[in-house]
């Protein structure tokens, strides 16, 4: 049976279409997914992300334990800052992508995807053995509410005394929002400015209602998983299970920059990743824009002169570009030769290869 977040009653009250996602009943949309998408691009959207996992790593050697467990260099992260990183297996393949927040000198919070946080928590605990560090999975205690969009700061500012305007991108600070103790992070997954608010479960509904009221006249709307997916696709952000899988390395996904070979000591997957870096990837994650109106979807083959040379990992109509877009893994040879098509229900639809992201917000 699917699990519910503390906000399920709110979603039902708002008439959301609920769907199972990674074992959770989550809102797919509240009405029009294109309206929700456009609201995030032009004003703000309110998201329930409480299915994500929150794993705390604490102790004098918490940073060193994370350096060993993950591909990033987390011990040098300053308190109050955040970093995107990954946990891989010994073969260098991705178990999950993560955001790590350093809350203070000896305390980190690792945020993992809903489908993988139990694996991440288990691996972090095992990999921390021998370090003076403790791993605690507190995912069941925390709700996560995000407000994303160009008016996000304006909406949040009236509900807290915390310095949200002074908060840098990929940073976090403690505060009280609408009466709820919260960890306020300036991170997100939409390509827009915005905030993610971590609160204990009992504060989730009052926080949601306060944000909804504060944003009512500023264009804030609740936004579901459909809008979240098209927003992150336009922003070129990978999704675990689509672009990131347990058969791909960070280098396959074009994210080799998150692997820090220059940090001291060994880390899980280092040898395999060094080989991957030396050998180079035989395929590359690229952006595709369809010349026609048919949409390349997840799993569709990328072809060249009738031969399969890759696979679409995500695809959707782009609200911002007005064209179908996709991300796909394609062989390097085929990228050099050009003339790519995507197989859509028996026909070969021409596509153009473009740089990612498809959409970049104005600052």
C-alpha cells in the first residue's frame, strides 16, 4: 500500500489527482499541468516534496565519513552551505543523487530521492563504520514543502524573520516560518529561484496553508509531479530512474564534475571511476528538440539511418519553448555523424541535438 505525506488531506481538499510515485500517494496535478508549469515560470508554485528522505550524519568525523561514502568532497563544505553529489557502488554506478547540507560543524543532512533513501541510509551507515560519526534516518519525521518561482522570496519574506534575501543559492539557515521551526534552503529542482522548507510533520499543514494564503494574490498555485517533471526537464536536471540509473556512472551522465578525485583518502567507487574517467564515455546525455509535433518519450529509441544509436530518457512538450523536447543517451559516433531521428510509433521523427539546459532563467 502506498504511503501518504502529512499533506494528503490538503491535496484531496484541493481536488488533486493522486498517483503512486516511488511508493507514495502524491499529487500529479491539481487542474491544468501547463497552468501549474507556467505559474512557476512567471510567479510561483507550491510543492509537497515530503516523500524525499532526510538522513542526518553527525559527529566529529561526519565530514570525513561522507567523503569516504560519497563522490564529493563534503568535509570542506562550509556550515550553512549545500552541495549536489552522488552515492555510487564499487563499480562506480549511481545508487542515488543527493544534496548534502552542512547544518553546523559536526552535523550534516543528506537529502535522498524517495525511491532510494532507504538504500542511501543503509549504505551511509555501513560506510561510516570506523569513523566517529552517527547516521540517523529521520525521513519519517520530516515534511518538505517547496515554493519555487520568481516571486518565491516575496511570498516567503512575509512569513519569517529569517534573512531569506541574504540566503545564497545552495545554502541553508534555520528560522521560523509561519510559526514553525524550519530549515530554510535556497535550492530547488525547477530551474527557478526558490526555497525548500524542512519542518517536522506536525507543522506541514499549517505551513502549507500559510504559504498558500501569503501567495494568493501573487500568483502562487499548488503544483504537482507533472509540472515538476516538465520544469526539471526544461532545466536539464536529471531524474533518478530516467537519466541516472544503477548502470550509469556520473561520467556517462555528463556529471563527472561532481567526482572529486583530489580529496584525500579513498572513497567507495574510486578505482572504477578513475577507469571511467580515463577511458571516456562511449555515449553522452544530450538534449533533443523535435522538428515536428510528436513527442519523444522515455524509452523511445534514438536512431540514425534506421539503426538504434541511443535511447530517450525523458521527453515532454516544452511549455517554455513551444516544442517537444527530450534528453537521451546517444553514442558518440552517432553524435559526430548527425542525422538523428527518434522512433515514435513506427516512424522516424527528425530531431536536433542541442546543449542543455533547454531553459535558463533570467537573473
